[in-house]
C-alpha cells in the first residue's frame, strides 16, 4: 500500500528481498509485487522520493490478494517526538483490502493502521519501539510487545522498526519457500536470517509523562546515586514515605516498581559506558551499582535480551 508521507524503506525493502528470492531460485518462483494507492498519481514518500503506483486500491479490491503489506508513516512534533499517523481514508482501505487477503503484514509503524482498522484486537503485535507506547494507549485491545523484530498471530504479522522490514520479509519467504531458501536470500543481503536479539537493544528510555515534584526529585536521586544502595526501603526513607506508599507512587506515576525502575536506570548508564568507554565489565558493574558482573549480565539479559559484551561489540563508538 502507498500513501502520501509513507516511509520509503517500508515500501522498497520487502520487494528487494522478494527480488533476491527470484534470483536465487532456478525456476520462476517467487512473488509478483504490486504497489497500490488511491490513484495512479505519483506518491511522495517521507524521504521526498516520489513513487509511481502500479494500480489503485479499488482495482485491487476486485481480486484476491495473497499478502497485503501495510507500511507506516510518522509525524515529528516540535519537541522532536515521533507519533505514528493513521489517516482515516487509508485505514478504511486497509480494512477493505485485508478482507480480500490470505495474509496481512504491517511494516514498522504500519501496525497503527492495522490496529485502527480493528485487525489487531485481541492479538499480540509489535511496532517500532518509539511508538509502542502510543499503540498501546490508542488501542488497549492490542497486546503490544515492543521487543520482537516481528510477531505472527494467526494470519496477521507485525514488524518492528525500519530495517526490520527485511527480517519480516525473510520470515515470509521462510514460511512460503522454506528456511534453506530464506537463508540463501539472507546471505545475499549480508544479514542474519534470525537476529540474535530483539529491538529493545536499540531503543532509548522513554521519558515519563507529567510526574509530581517528589517523584522528579526521587528520580534525580536515583540517577545521582546509582553506585549506592537503592533498595525500596532506602528510597522510601529518602522520600519520607512508607515503603507501601512508595510502591504506590511508582505504580501510579511511572507504571513500574521501585526495584524495576532502579535496574532500568542502571542498565541505561551501563549501556552508555559500554558504548563510549573501555571500562572493564567489573568497573561498569561497580560504577552502575550492580556489584558483580553476573548481576550486570542478568540485568542485560532481562532488559535487552543480550549480554554486555555482545552489546559493546555492536554499539561501541570508535573515536
């Protein structure tokens, strides 16, 4: 599907994977890709590149569709925050075309269009990590999981952010033509057939919404004292409240527990040190309050589904 402002890689990524499949197979196996829009006029993508549709939504709606691929679009606010866009006219066409499709797949924030069309109600779904909270807030009936690179729930597939459209496309190829064929295509793309971990390793913490002055001061205290004791009892004493009240405050204002918040803050600082310094894991664990390397590793596996060493290998800044 094409529409004004669509993300360019969402549109061009999957066809590249499908083209490599045809190149890899001896027979003329593969997919016939058609780009559909409301009219045959050129569509201007978010990158400013114009794309020419092959057909219209109305024409496609007259026939059976094997796989409907729904890309996404975002708008950037004055605060540089990103929000997914779900144009009502496009959403209506998504619902119409989905009813004619054997399989539906969203690319990146295209999940918001599927959700707006009611196609994700009661289903587990993913999207780009930056809009996952928006998806969950706008569509409570959707079980949003921001970590997986892609999720299949019945005949509906949802993909994570940006280049994850390639992973999703490879998964479709694997389902249709087998994993050995998909692996050969992945080798041509110089990428994993299955990434070793999810997209949480790429995300950054989302700033919480409006919080009370007491909670702001407590969050600042945590940041300034990561290497020290930060038990629930310690934080309650710092805030001059009972442990039960502190737990209530964290749940109400940050939708988490004190212990979980502290671990998240420590992991974020550890990530930054792994990216920008040559500190040993012992030093990172000590400076960030984990105490031992084993505790650091366990926290990374819980939060990022990877290890500190693997994370540093992927994201270390080389000066």
